[in-house]
């Protein structure tokens, strides 16, 4: 059973791999974990010894099947706890991440299965991210950034790419939540800012905000 720190590293490697990296370099992992490269290298070596990852110096780390299963278990717990905090305890979606970071390390499998059942087996968390099922299967939605929509195109918001609290507060303020319809009115050539109709009202989105809103057309 991996330690709390090892679980955090496995989850970070998974997310970095999910972003397109075949092998995760220790410098990138150190940045994600907000630690020194030497500390990340030491942890990577420990994870390799435990067969959670494959690691080759200068080429980076990649999860083994065992490591992937552990990472998805942590992600499952994190997203279920976020859902519980929002749905049952009235937390706002911009404040649940840090709390879920603590709760995701609870080891009781029975508790997590009961939590899943209690919540009605949700498919996604409050941010629209897919929740791995009890067998570790993840069913990601095919979504694109709102910045990729063309003028006149309409879509439905499915998720938010970045869990940054300031971004979530802004999206909450303008009503940009999963399930809401958005239609592109126009886009400025200078800074790629977007004018859109969001659930019937006009909003203006910067390029950075627009690319963090994931939609399905």
C-alpha cells in the first residue's frame, strides 16, 4: 500500500501523462509537486522499486498497470469526496479541492463504496471530471476548449479544465457551469477574447478563461 506522499506522486504522474506526456520528466514532476527535482528523483526511484512506475534516467517515468490502478483509486476517492462536499454539505465548487486532497487518502474501501452508493453512483464530479468506477475504469468525455468553437457555434459546457479557485469563482459568477449552453457570438483577432451567449445572457471571456471551459458541440 503506497504512503500518502507516494499516492500524491502517482496521481501527479497520471495527470501529467494524461496531458500528453509519454514519460514524465522529474523536473516537470517536481514543478507539479512544488518540490525540488532531487526530492522528486528520490521518490521516483522508490516508486520504481515498488513497481508502481517504470523509470529510466534522462527519459522520465511512466506508470505501470499497478501504478495506474493506484492513481485511479486516489482520483476516484478525490472526485467522490468533492461530489459529497458540494451535494451534501453545501461546499462551493471552488473550495472542495483542498479538503478532498485530505480525504482522498482514507484507505477504507468499504467506506468509498458506500459513499458512491449514497451519492447515487455519480458519473462526474462538480467540475465535470469523470469519476473512475469501482473497477478503476475511467470514461472520459470527448470535449474541446471553448476557444476552439467557431463563431455562431453552440455547445454545452461539460467540465472545467483548471481547478484554480479564482477561476472557479469567476465561472460561478457568470454562471459557466457544466450543463449550461454556450453560443459564440464573436472573437477578437487581437487577443482572442470571446463574446458569447451563456444560457441566454451575454458574457465576455478572455482567451485563458475560454480555453479552460470544456464543451461538447
